[in-house]
């Protein structure tokens, strides 16, 4: 008990000195320490029946008198903290000069006798300040109490001392790390990988910092009765501002913790109910906040990543620009030329030690996830299905490892280009994608481009691509300076929707990360319309046949406002649980169509003829949606329907791509929505012949409807009389 009290009193003394260090000039500390040393030494020696050497007492008294004579005012009192502060400037080194001495004194005081601790501590040349009257009184009380204690060398004291040293080191390292991170947020990535305890402490501090931003917003919403669905009022509320600030803090913390945490945050942001929207927005901006390495650091990255090392790099490339064109969490892009042909290329170089960081951090995260799951932690729902943290991290692991292997990214980029018929230099080649009718789709080279990939020069950490300059899709000022008109922007937004309609419904392969950093606009001086450019295929996802056709049918059902067809499409996609109330799901879809929550806008007419490359024959079905509103549709709440849905992981990435694409599209055209912009291109996706037949069937729904059509009713009638139409069809086919 005495050792604990002793440590507590020493902590008070340390606190007083530390607090005073922020308000006093360093030159005054020595006398403050002499005061404490004198009282402690005399008391300790007196209690131990030892004689204090006269020369020690005289020396201390002499130094005190000298100090006192220089710092006394007319009433005989010491100069106050405020007076000293006003006379001498602060020093940023005060705290760092004081802390080592304080912790050393604390340790020695706990492990040995107080007189030894004081004697040892006086050897230090660090300095602090004269305390305020309150602090001085606190030190005297602490000194008096400590003089009555005789700490012994016990296991508890040793453990307490070791703990003090550990936390002292962590505190000092944390202070210096914070200074380095203020200049370069990525400065500690390597240290965190080598010292998981340092990352653990940083993560703990981040979580503690986020607590008020997690707890307070719901309380404020409840107290002030703020409705999150009322967008205007909610954005003015304190709850929204707190969540936005919390999102910024969280994103900044992830950036400092390392690349894995950035990617985990981006993947988790796709999972519904895990994060508020404000936090998701903060994480989406992470890509633009990662600092680049240039100069010698860039050369080192290139030499380490290049398949042939330094010699191999210089045999293949010349005119390497060590100032990167762009930077992201996993790597950065530099410009160079091929020595053999002189072609300008873009080299994507991976940051150092990523696989090592991933191996250590993912192992730790998975263990933490297992512990959280074992104590009942919930990771939220995806499509109504409860997800465990272990499942989420297992899904994320394969995605993350694929992304740091640039060979996979090279294959993704090549497949994307082949699907759209994009060759070197943006020239058209034959597309490998086929429409629903089985015919090869036309090349998209007139409105879309992606860099050609030099697969033979690429490796796990080194990706060589064609250099394709463009304007960032969100840089409105630069687009305007380049002559991109409002009509051009609407055309580009439609091209973005067109590209994703093909990716989802016929390519069965799509880029999951269409944020502004991965999209550009290529402009021309010969009168051609601007062209959309896709970069970065590190994150891509494949779809099964039923999934892609199901997405197409959902899009068509929304265009036609057909609730029954929507339910059939959901079943084909595999997103409805067994035993789902289909009538209730259909009623909800119909309610959304009737109330206009889901609707398709009329396509905007374009005056210029230069957009003909993407034009399709106009049909009433594509440009004008006729909706018959029924007043008999029962109102069904979202919560009543969502429990019937379950989403595979692929659909989570579809949702993420749609969300990011919607933000980019609205930046180009404020009235953008994916379904309306994609609707004109169903003719291309399905093929003209099939499209016309399907549209005719819609017009003759009373004949062809599988449930209520004339043919269906006749078939049911024949069956009721014992006839089997299927057998007659077989006989006819034989003939």
C-alpha cells in the first residue's frame, strides 16, 4: 500500500512540474528542485537517524538564498508564474527537458530510497520552472509524506517501475511520431509494422478520440427530435456536424495507421449499417490525401520494385521523372520512356513493405475479430443477414491481397480493354463482349479509353502502362478551361452510365472503385467530343450469369414500372430469402413506382451532331415512361420488406460502384441518375431484334403475360381438361 501511495505522490509531483513547465521559463527549475531535494533529504536522513553533512546543507541553503535574492518583489514573495511568463518567452523544449528527469526520479523513488532518487536526479542537467504557489504547496506536502515512507524492493515495486518506463517510452515516442506524422502521415507505417504495440496504442487513442463523436449524435437527435430523413434540417443540426467531424478524424486516423487500414475502411464502408454516411464520405476522400514520395525516396521505391533491380530498370527505361504524377495508399505513378522505342509510359510503383504489413496486420485483425465475435459483437447486416466480423475480414483478405499483386491488376486492365474493344493509343479493336442476343458488341473507343498495359514488363510490385494524360473528372475549372461545355458534361455522364450498363449486364466484370481519382477526361482539338478515361483496375469484381441478367431485368422493370417483373428479377438474382412474402415485396415495389420514388427521366435532346457515336434510335419506351397510378396499393414500410432480402458479397461491390458513380455523375450533370442515363443503351445490350420483340410483348402484355395473358389462361384451361400441351409440342417437333 505504501508503494502505491508513494508512486501516487510522485505522480502528483511530476504533474506539478509538468504543468509548471508550460508556464515558466526553464532557467527557474533548478531552485524548485533544490527546495524539494532539501526537504526530502533532511527528512529522510532524520528518520533514518543519519547525519546530514554540513557542507551539503550549506550548499543548498546558499543556492536557495542566491535564487531568492534575485526573484523577490517588494512584499517579500516570489515572483508569480504569470510575471515570469510575461518576462521570458516559452520554449518548446521545456517539456522534453523535464519529462526524462521526472520519470527517472519516479522510478528511483519507487525502487530505492527517496534520498538516493533525489541524489541521482540532481545529476541531470534538464530544467523546468518555478511552480505557482499552489504547485509549490503541493510539492511540499508530497515531500513531507514521502519522507515518512521507506519503499522496499518488492515484485510490485519492480513491476510498477517497469510499467513506468514502458509508458514513458511510449509517450515520448508518441510525441515525436505525432510531429513526424504532421509532415507526412505515412511516416510511421514501417514502425507500426515492426512494433504492433505502437500501432495498438495509436489505434486505442484513435478509438478513445472517436467515442464522443459516436455517442453524442444519437443523443442530440433524440433530445432535439432531429429527423435524419429531413435532409435540410439534419445538415444544419449539431448531430450532422459532429458526425462529419468524427468522419474526418476517423479517416485521418486510418491514413496514419497504414495502407491496410485505409483499404479495410473503404471495404467496410460498402457494408450497410456499419458507418454513418458522413464517415463514408470521409473515407472516400482518403485516396486524395496520401502524400507522394519523390526524389531519392522515389528512386529507391523504383529500384526495389523493378523486376531487374537498378540495373534492369536502367536497361529498359530512360528519362524517369522522380516527381510522381499521382499517389495512392498502395503506390504512386511516375512517367518515363521505353529505351527501345521511346514510347512514353506510366509506371505504377508499389510502396515498400506492403505484403509484410498486410501479413502482420491481417493476422492481428482476424484474431481480434474472433474475440469480438466470441463475446457477441455484431458487425451489422448485409441485406438483412447478420454478418460476423470474422466473415467480413475473410472476404476482405482475398480482395486486399489481390490488390497488392500488380499482376492481377494487369490482367484486370487487359480484360476491361478487351471487353470494350480498346487498343493501344485508344484505337478500336474487336470487342470480346457479346450482347444478350449473342452478337459481338461494338468497340467503345469513340467515347471510352483505358491505358494499354505492358504485361511483359510488369511484376508483382511494378506495373507499366501506356501514358494517357487527361483532366481529373472532378476538376471543373480545368474542364472549363479545356473547352468542355455543359452539353459535353451531360454526354460524359451518360457515357459513364453506358459503360457500367455494359460492365454489369454483358461483360460480367466491373471496376468497383470509380471514384474521381480513377477517372479522367481526354479532350481533343479536332472537334471530336471528349472521351472518358478509366484508370486503376486493382479492385474489380466478376458476376455470374444469373447475377448479370438479373441486374438487367431489374433495370428494365424500373424503366417499365413493372413491380411483378421486379420481383421475378430479384428471384433470379438470388437476393430473396426462402419463404419471403412475395406479395408484400411486390406491393412495396408498386408503391415506389406509384409515388415516384423510382422513376426514369426523359432523355435530354442534344443539339450537336458530334455525339452520334453513342446515339441510339429513339423509341417512346426509352424516352417517355407512362405510369398508371393505383390508389389501391397498400403502403408497406421498408423495414417490413428488407428482412426478406439477402445480398451476396458481389452485390455489395455493385452497390459501392453505383454509389461512387452516382456522385461522379452528379458532378458532371446535377440531374444524373444511372437508370435514366443507361436506358437508351438497352438496345445495344439486348440486340436490336430482341429488343423490338421484347417491346412488342410489353405492348401485347394482355396476350403474353405469363400469369394473366390470354395464352397463359388458355394453357391453364387445356390442362384443366386433362390435355398436356407439352406432349403435343414434342409430337409436332418430330413431324
